[in-house]
C-alpha cells in the first residue's frame, strides 16, 4: 500500500505546481492590465492640451478672478495714496504724531540701533583702510618721482604700477601719446639728452 501512495504524491505535486503556475499567470495578466490602465490614465492626466480643453471654463474663471484681484489691489493702492495726500489726512497724521510725542517723549529721538551702529563701524573701517592705502600709494609715488628727479606728480596709472613693482614685476606706466613708448623710456631719453 505504501508503494501506491508514493506513486500518487508526485502526481499531486505536479497538479499543485500547475495550479500555482496558472494562478501566477492569471495574476500576471491582471497586473499587466492594471499597469496598462494606470499608464493610460497617467497620459490623460498629464496631457496639457486635453486638460486645457476639458477645464477651459474653470481656467478662464480663475484667470478672470486673478485679474480682478490684481486690478482691485492696484485701484485700492491708488485710492489710498490719493487719500493720504490730502491736506486733512496729512494734518490728521501730524496730530497723531504730536500726541504720540507728548505721550512718550523718550521714544522721539532714539539713537541708532545696534545693527545700524555695527554697519556704520564696518563701513567706516573699510573706507578708512581704502583711503589710507590710496593716500600712502600716492605719497610713495610722489616721493619716488622726486627721487628720480622728475618734478611732476604721478598719475593714477603710475600708482597702480608702483604697487605691482613691489611684488617683483617690472614697472610700466602709460605709453607716450606721440611715439607709443612707455613713459619711463621717454623720461630716460629726456634725462640723457638734457645732460
């Protein structure tokens, strides 16, 4: 008897395997149909032209409402500006300010706030540093030109050139207008011809 039971077990395993395969195949087909339907719906939702045609009335109403709100806000701002410009309105604001000044005189002339003081200190330091640098370069340029025997003060280009000369570069000044030569060569020629 046990031999006949062993022989039937593989048949039931095969039947079970076939049943599972058919379920998997059926589920796979259903899943394929669902994915295809989702893809079709996604294309419908993100089709802008179709959505515009389908919801033209709603989009038109939303655009009209937005335009109306914008026009109303501009109109109210203009009306408020006209109202604030009248003599009575200005007098009323002056009266309110005077009442506030009388009620709280300690708030009338307050000093600058901490951020404003900080900004002023930083701006003053930066401006002072820049001014000091420019003035020292101009003075150095004038002193250098007097040492060389040239009596004219240095121009702005020569100040910039002098600062690069300290970094190991050959100084170069503006070219001579007539000959296209650097001003240093012109100066040397004048010194040698005058001697």
